[in-house]
């Protein structure tokens, strides 16, 4: 199982929050 995708999704979510 690869948790990289999950981590990437979390990082992307944080980036979106910062962008707002």
C-alpha cells in the first residue's frame, strides 16, 4: 500500500487553504 497519494492529497489541501 502506498500512502504517498494520501500525503500528496493532504499537502494539496493545505496549499489550497493557504492560497485562499
